[in-house]
């Protein structure tokens, strides 16, 4: 272990503060989930999605008037494409074909014959099947990662990593629940990639901790705290550079991307930030708490002997 590593911040000493912050956010998210649930998109809830393209810019207020004249109202409506010539609408109910045709005719009457539309309808059975498959995919991926971490590291590293990874995934879900953001298939993909990036951050830190343990002579919990702090600071530059690289790409997708991928980008940003945070402030300190107890037990046994 490099004893010259400069410790600019004591992560171990301040660990309880960050435990409380994470716990409060998770509690708020759990309460919102219990009361309101998630704001599922059309993929996970019966309904109709409709994308209308025109050869000219469209106006959102005018589009709302056209829908009202057809006797319907969109739950979500976003403009995109070049010069706002593409309108995406999500309806909470399944629209009959006659209504779909009526909407297209009204838009053609306003914006010309170049108007085209793409309609996707999801029934209640299809929505439930998609939701269940998405949850199974997240569960299988989480289980596989947990198994990998358990095999590669000792059980204390594995438990700390698993708790921190679950914290990251739940934090993304909590943010979407609190702000009533739409949960769709891209969101599920973002949660899965969040889990992958999160475990990568933990492995980088714990690899350095494990390497430093080989040369360390630990006698007290303070020695263990010093080792963990130095290990975190030794990997800090690498972690920051890795996260910033992906964050820049995610922010560009959020700002410049189409509406269909903006929520994916937002979920990625939250997940990346949470993964970097938990690797430093949650996973490492959790391992310290478990390891320091084992160190204290070992010293007690030696003293009795």
C-alpha cells in the first residue's frame, strides 16, 4: 500500500452522514411507489401510441385542438424531428381504427397530404407480458452480477457491492417515481446498464482494497479506515474519468437527442451519478463496517487466548 497517498476527505469518518442521505432518498422513493406507483408508458400499460410526420413544422397547441375535435386527448405529447415536423402522442386508452383515421384526416386537412402516421396499440395482456419480462430480465441480470461478485471477492466485498448496486437501481426508479417520469422499455434498458456500470465502479475500488490488504498490517479499525481511504483516493482519478466520459455522452443524448431517447439518457445520468457516489460513499464504508467488526472479534479472541 502506498502510504504517501494524500487523503483529502475521510470517507469512513463521514460514512453515517451518507448512509442517512441515501436512506432518506430511498424512503421517499418507497413511499411514492407505494402511494402512486410508477408512471408506466404505453409499453407497460394498455393504450395507443401515435407518431405523425408532416412536411412542415407543427404546432403543439394546434395539435391539441385537432385531437379535441376528434374527441380524444393525448396523455403525453412531444414535438421533435427537423423543424418540429414530427409529433409523438401517447393515449391512455386504445383508440378505435375509426378514431385513428379521423385524427389522420384532420392533420392532413391542416398540414397537407404529406402527413403520415405510425400507430402502435398495446393491449392489457401484452402490457402485462412486457412488464413481467422486463422485470425478469432485470432480476436475472442482478442475480448474475451478484453471483459474479460473490465468486470473485470475499463475502464482505460481495455483500457491500450487492447493497450498493441495489441502492443505485432503486435510486433511478425512485427519481422516476417522484417526478412522475414515464417508465418504458428504454428506461428498463437504462436500469440494466446502470447495474453494469455500477458493479464496474465497485470492482475498481475493491480490487485496489484487496491489493492493499496483501501488504497491510491491520491492528486496529483506524488502520483499516486508513487503508480504505487510501484505496479510494488511489482509484479516484480513474473512476472520475470513466464516469465523466459516459456522462458527457449521456448529457449530449439528453440535450440533443430525440424525445424517444431523452428519458433513457436521463435515467443513465442518474444511474451513473448514483453508481459513482455509492462506490465511494456506500460500498466501501459498508465493507469497512463488516471488516472492522471481524477485526475486533479477532483481537478479542487473541486476547482471551
